[in-house]
């Protein structure tokens, strides 16, 4: 317990001294809001494994089925609210000179909590992308049509998320690399860092060079930041 309290105190001091804070979040920060991970034994939808539907091949084969799955995911996530961990990061962003939130999550809860400078590695469940003209728009409707089409060109829309087997947007990835390379303090919250490409974010040349010049990385999960002097809650070892 003493070690945890000392770690919290040290993190607090480094946090308020930092000029640029970068944060990487994963599924763990949204777990307490009730967002399912769709992995393991609970990762089934009807008779399908969720990971088998989140592929370009599945969409090409049966777009109606894939859209039914994503409408179901929208229905699950729509009533959920951000938890103290999301709000803690928003409060930190309001108090830090520069703040970049890099997330693997597609649930949109960081936006709901008020975070602004967000790099979404895997896209956003509440955005759609045209398969024809590639236009991306936000659509907060819980249920989209069975086969939604683009208002601009009439082509089929798809969820604006990164599916298994797809490359990330290089501009998005570059934004993440740049933030990590430039930050004074990096916080890793709610993720093991084993999912690609987040797994290589701290193994690339620029971030490692930056840390060699005196930046810091904290791997604790946070549920709130009362110990940072921000809002209600406490720092724990889990997100």
C-alpha cells in the first residue's frame, strides 16, 4: 500500500510538471462502464464469433449480416456512460498545456466525457465511411438501415472502424507516434499493450529517443484523479 501511495505521489508531481502528456487507453478503461470486449468465451453474437464478423471478407460476403452485428453493438453501447476514469482524463486535459489521448477503443466514451484531442487508432463505432467516395461522417443513430448508403454518391456505407486484416490510417498512426515522441509523460491505461499496432508504440525509435531525454511512462490504470487534485475518485492498479 505504501508503494502504491508513493507511486501516486510521484506520478502527481510528474503530471503537473509535464508540458505535454500523452495517454494510451484500451478496453480496460471502458470495462467499468459496461462495454463488452467481445473476446474470450463471452465473445459470441448469435452463433458467430465477433472477431469473425469484423473483417473485410465478412463484409464483402454478407454486408447485411455485418451491419446487423454493428447495429447490435450500437444498441449495447448507446445507453452507457463514461466512468470516473474517462472524466479524470478530461480534467487532466483541461489543466495541462498539451494533452494527447490515443485510444484503441471505438465506443466514443472519451468524447462523451469531454475529451477533445483524441487519436482514434481503431476508428469510431459512431462514424461511417463510404466504400465509394471514402467520405467519413458521424452518425449517432442507434439503428442504421440494413444496408445504409452514402448520401453523396449512393455507395454502400461501412462502419468506420479498423477490421482484422486492415492497415491503420497512416496519418492516424503518425499522429500517435508524434505525440509519444514529444511527450514529457506517457500514461498507459486499461491495456496490456499487446494488441497491434499499439504494441509497437513504445518500441519505435522516436518514442524511445524521447524517453532517453528524460520523459516518463506510467502504467497504472486510473479511475479518477482526486489524488491528482482534480476530481473524485482514486488511483488504482486497474483501470
